[in-house]
C-alpha cells in the first residue's frame, strides 16, 4: 500500500507524540508493550516477542530506521517503526508495526499515531509512505480509509531463489 506525501500533512496536529526508543530501559518497555499487543491479537504468541525485538533492533542497525513509542497524556499508548529508503532518487518511508496497546484501543489513537508518523515523514522530507497489509486483514481497509492505495500484491510463495 502507498500514500504520497501531501501538502496538508504539514498542517496536521496530533494528540500523540512520538518518542524514540533508544535506551536499554526503552527496549525493555517496548518488549512489555509488544507482549501486550501480541497477546491481544488472535494467535499472538508472547514467547516470540524477544525475537521480534531482536528483529526490530536488526532493522534499525541495518537501515535508516527509527522505532517510536506513541505517547498520549504522558502514557505510552502504542508503538510504530519508520524505515527510510530511496527509490528512483526519492526518499520514502515504510511503516512498521503501527500498534495501539489493547487498553487504549477504540479511542482513535491509531489515527493520531498515523498523523504523527505523517508529520515525522514530512519533517524528514519523505515523498510518501508505504506498508504491507494482508489482503484478508481488517487493517488493509483501515489504511485505505486514511488515504493509502493498493499498489501491488506480494506472493512470497512464488519467489524463486537462484
């Protein structure tokens, strides 16, 4: 899915502040948050969280990427990642794990977190944002309602490795 950067993004205001995950304490807090999120999702396996955190750290060390806490009224309400890359000479961002903690869901904080990411992308000069959303998951429609467009379908089972 893809959403180009828009001029009106610069005038957005969000109720959610982004705070970088940086210190060892932050990483432990992110692991706790991820555990809550994974338990809430059907089939979520909280035992996989340490490997998820290791994967996030690997993305950050190998790419121009940041991970953020979503903070509202002084509390961590969610988390998100933003990976920057260049395609055809233009800087774009890939959204990772836009999640709101279960106890804060239903308060439109996901919308606010996405606004904060749009603002961050604009500040960094990114020309657009992309993400992967499974065709059969509700979240695909959530992103479409927020201006994202379907631009392709990923078929990993059809990949051939030489």
